[in-house]
C-alpha cells in the first residue's frame, strides 16, 4: 500500500506522512534556530508544563517576523500562561460545558441538512465549500454573535493566513517570508477591525451572545480592554472553525482511502467517534504548536537552554512508534490512542467537545443522505500548503453511483 505522500502529495516537512520517524525525538535545527520536538512523551511533557515551556513565544521572535505583534498578543489565549490564562479561559468555559455543547446538536443537524440541500440531486460536491467550512463557521459565529453571512469574508482572511508553504526560521528571513508576514498582519488587522466594530456595538447594545459576555466580564474586578476582547474573540472565531473544517475533510478522506473501515462505519455508526479520533491522530489538523523555554531543561536526552523556541510537532508525536502500534496504519479499532491533536494540559482545546460533536453529527447525516459517497478519482484532493497544518483545502466527492 502506498503512503499518503505517494498517493496525494504532501509538504516536504510533513515527513511523518511518509511513514518516517526521526532517530532523535528532540533535535536542534540550525536552519530555523528552533528545537524540534517529535516524540510523543517529549511533546506531552512540553504541553503539560507551562512553567518551563511557556506559550508566550512572541518574545523570542525577531521584529521582522512579528510586525505589530503587540496588537495581537493582549487577550490572546494561545499566547498566555497561568495564572492569566486561567482567568480568561474561565470567562468562556460556560459556553462549552457538556450540556451547552449537547444542546447544540439539533442546530448542527439542521445546519448540516440545510447546507446539503444545496447539492441534493447533483452528481458531485466539493466538501470544504459546501459543508466542512460553512458548518463550523456558522456555529461559532452564532455563539459569538457575529453575522454568519460574513463567512466569505472570514474565509478570504483565513485563507491568506494559511497559504504560506514554508517552515519559518528565526535565523534568516527571506523576502518571501517578509512578504508573507506583512500579508498575514494585513489580514489579521482586517479581522481585528471587523471584530472591534462588533465589540463597540455590544457596548452600545448588549445582546444574549458570547461577545456581549466578554464585553461585560470582569477579571479581578476590572473589565477587559478593547484589545483583550477583540483578540479573545479572534482566537475563538479562528480556532472555533478551522479544526472542525479539517477534521471533516480528513475523516472523509481517510474512510474513502480505507474501504473496509468505510463499510464498517456505514454499517455501525457507533464506530464513528473512534474513527474521528483515529483521523485526528492519523491526519492531525494542527501539526505544530510552539513553546518557549523559561529555564534550562533536559528533554529527550538533550539540554535545551532558557529562552529557546520549540517547534512541537504534534502530528509527528501522533505517529511515534514508541507510543502507537503500527502508527502509519489508519486503525479506528486501536485500543490505545492517546493522541495530542487537541493538545494537553492547560491549553487543551476548549472547543474539542464541540468539534467532536460537529464531526459526528455532520458525518452521520452525510453518510445517510449519500449512500454512494466517494471521492472523485478525476480530481485529486488539494491540501493546505502550510507545513503547520494537515487538512484538505478541496475534496471533490461523487454523490451518485
């Protein structure tokens, strides 16, 4: 059986999709100036110890890599460490409780059916355009309180942020790197300005939505600043849909590429949750997360000095043969699957239950409505070009025999 790289083509840095794993679970890269973490145990340690492995990585970035970084850091949950991280995360935790998420199932089902109605009777569809992108965007937009009808704007901005196909370096910046950084900042500013207008509107006219709750919230007796509210909402909007978009596309692709598993899931939908978890391991949406050491530390037999950037390759860790049996095999029936696709520790994805519910609900309906669903062999899937992410940007499906 050919590997995914041979079948579909993947970015050169995504070596794990070629069923390869480095001899060293931790390795310094002279070209990028970063410590690469590939091993599962080592990645788990970095994600579980924020005192030593800080999420505040922007302090180590050269100015040309992070122009106007101060505009996007304040209130950004992804860049915060305890205790500040916990204070802000608590503000939105009520929006993702098991009961709140479970109560969204009917809305997710309704939206899925409405979106699929647009392709009913057609011979084919493109999964990302018709379902995998709009569904989670509408859900998170409705939670926040921004118009879901603006999703084409969001996609335009997000696509620009994801289009870079290069692994970034702390050592040397090419002209292309600089251009990509400038374009990313431009699109982030568009999103920030958009959300800022909605935040201003909530100050004037409060509503029953998450954005209003952020505007009215207090931490240690003080309300959040405008920048904190906007950046907080920015993270929720982006992270709240990108993972599910990739999860849906990746799971369909995995099933289509493994006919025996596909038949089992069609016959027994109770297998779908485990199939989604294996998809998250096998094709991990966010392939990389960054951390910065706060002190000298030993990791994977290497001594890493303080104030060094770590590229934690979660997707590689999810293929570590020391942790997973036959890691290059897509096996929804595996009994031991401690994947790190949603992170671990204090930064474990707060929206993971919602992403799982969206995936299970949408896939069940997709399989019910289109019993002959399969990929279109005449149109190969296209992948997001960034080495930091693993997901289809286009997946054409045939709906009829």
